[in-house]
C-alpha cells in the first residue's frame, strides 16, 4: 500500500516512482495506491475507486471502475450506475472561466536581467526574460534546480551575484514550506494580515469562498492540517496588495478536488486583478491549466 507516493516529488521523480510501483505487480498480489495527482493516477492505475463523503463525518468507497471511467466519475461528481450525485457541480479544466476573460488588456510589461546565483556547490543561471500583467508563468523542473531560489531573487530575499538589477515591484510570496507561527484563529490571522481583502466582496467571491475556508475559520492556526494550512497560505498570498505573486507548490497537501479548485481560484484572481503570477508546480495537470507560459529549469553537471 502506498499513500500519496508523489508528494514532494518533481514530475520526473513521479513517473519513476509510478514505474517502480507498477513493477511490484504479480499474478497473486494487489497494489493499492492513494494518489491526488490525476496524471500520475492515470499512468499508474489499472482500476480506480472513488472516495466521497464529508470530511471528519463519513466516507464512501465506490466499486472499482476502469481508469478512464473512475477519473470521469470523480470529475463529474456523479456515479451513473447508482444514479448518485456526490458533488453539486462537475470539476472542469477550462482555459478561461468566462468568454470575457479571454479578452485581457496587457498594458504593462516588465523585464528581468540575466542573473546568476552561487550557493555552495550549486550555481544557478537565469536567462533574461519578461512578463506582463494578467499572466501566469509556471516554473517546472527537477527538485533542487533553483526554482525557489529564482523566486527569492525576484522577491528580493536573495541578491543575484555580480549586482544584477531586478525590477523593484511589490511582491507577495507563498513559500514552499509553511511553518505556522501565528497564535490565534484563522479569522484573527486574516484580520491582522489581509483585513482589506478579507472584507472585499470580490475577494470573498473569487478566493475565500471557493477554497471553503469557512469550514475552519475559527480554528487555531496551530491546529490546522497540512491541506488547511495550504489553503490559508494561498488566501494570505493573494490577499496581499502586490504587482507579482510568487506561489511555490500550491498543490502540496491538497486533494484532487482542492487542487482543481485552487487552480481556478488562482487563474481567476490573476485575470481579474490584472497582476502577474510566477508559480512553481509539479502537478502536471494543474501546471497545464494554470500556465500562459512556462520556464523550464534544467540540470547541467560540471566537473572542475
């Protein structure tokens, strides 16, 4: 049995892990996997069981279905053989939420220079690039290739070597690792950090309500689960006034349904606010849905 084997792995490692798990198959045994990355699930599985219910209340497991049928049941929120709907609406990956969203005025353009950064034996080289408002740029690559370091250089938390000048813009960053330090409830945290956004009807509609923060709004931040912390971190990052939003692995700790919802929330927010987002993401379906453009981080091994 494997519980979320793709967690913390990059795309290459996820496929390697899936191949290794499939190699365990024998005529007289079974392999059971819990997985939230739908692309890995599709590659890995022979049959799929869908689990539905209410968190902390009850859960129901469907009978095994083929991979295609099982994924479609999950996305549709409907079990045709039982004529049972377990979700009010289907989960869809649309390139835009509405037809109007396709028409975006990209009035502002920014450039960042060629940058280098050396950290111990690791050397990162970034080619010069540009970005505009209402744009999401997804960064993909193996773990340890400098994606988070690049985010930190854009945010000003790390200085590039050789004095390269990065555009001075307001940055809001959701870090890769979330370590809750706030003493108080989620509601108190929002009122302290993002009060204006939290009270905005537009922000409530686009971000807060779809992420279902009301389910734990009065719980202590220190007692939240990983998925709840991730959703709080996304709300905090998007609630900060900024020109650029740097979001590092928003899918971590989220289940398949929450990943789709989070993707739609981020995409809609960036388009409505006419800002720019740089996102590090290893969930291939989520990355494909989010990305207007992609930056690929590659590894070059050198011998001195």
